[in-house]
């Protein structure tokens, strides 16, 4: 079972607009227009069995509509994480709704959602979340370097100190383009790393060092589709030289154990 733990897809009528907006900001070029049908086709081509959808509600008003759409997908190949926003007025009710619907995780993206890691609203949200969901958070910089980065490895370590029950998944190997800091502040801590959108960007030797030092049992494979092709991300992982046991765990076993079975 190969599970891509970090993908993006949108309703057909907004998918092109979404990628156009991100391209205008970061000049990122998608491998496909990220509709659900395109994602499923890409998965079939790449040999990926299941994919986690990581929605980003850039405004609180978008949360419920995105989650309604995710709830309506009903495809066993897709594992939707819930959209949530710290500034959503009735955030407790939406968390209850997601839990009742069987959602296993949530996605947070501080830059695009315009919140700080010290925001009292985020503190309240994480108190409510506790260990009910895995929380996949963008970590590190963006494609276009930011003047101030909220989810630095050091700040994420602070969240773990404050919320010891938090089941955090730090995307992009714990901090996009901040991997030296990841090694100083996050390696060995009680959290998962997803390694989406790291291949071809992070030095292979450093990525391998992070995986081995953190423990392959706490690493998840992902592509960040549509921003990186799954077949490239799969091939790149296999080229790191990890053993078969580690590959099997990273490609799906860890996600099944740490997220789906919880």
C-alpha cells in the first residue's frame, strides 16, 4: 500500500483558478490541473494506492463549504483531511462535525491562512484538537522566500512543548529550506515528518541524515501534487538507499499506523 500523504485537489470549477493564483505568487508550475479526476489518473499512472487531500481554507468563511465538498467525495482511494481555520467563530462545532464524519486529520498553513503561531486563536484550536486528529502543518519557508516565517522548526518545537498531546505532522521534512534548523530543533522529537516537496531541493545526504536520525518510523512519503509528480517523488525516495523495511514503512505503513488506525 503506497499512500501519498500530501496532495491537493479542488472542485473542477475552481481548480484552474487555484493554480493560477499560486503561480502568480510563487511561479510554481503544476504537473496537472488539480481536479480530483486528474489526481486519481496521476495516482494510477504512478502506482499510488491512496492519497491524502490537504485543503487550505484561506478564510474562515471557506471552512464549512470545503468540508462539505470533501465529505461528498466518497472514494476509498482518497483520505480527506479537514479544512480548519483558527479564526473560525464556531470552531468547536466544526471539529465535532469532522470527527463524527470520520476525518483523521486537519491541515493548517500559517502563511496562506494569515495567522501566527503565537495567535491565541491557534492556542484555543489546538486545545480543542488535543489528540483527536493528526495536524498536518506546512513547515518552513515558501517557494518565494518570506520576510518572516511562522512555522520555523524552533517555533514548532515550542508548540510541541506547549501541547504534548499534539499529533503534529510537519510538512516538507520539518521545515522547507530550513533543514539545518530541523536537525537542531526537531529531529528526535515526538512528531512525524512528511517529506513532500523535498526531493530535488533538499540535499539527498541531508534528507537521508534527517530520516535516519529522526527514525524512519516517524517519516511519511508525499509528493505535494500538483507541485511535484508522484513518480518523481517515488523514484527519488528509492534512490536514497534506504532498506526495504524503511521504504515500506515510509511509503504507507507509518501513515496507516499513526493516522488511520488512531
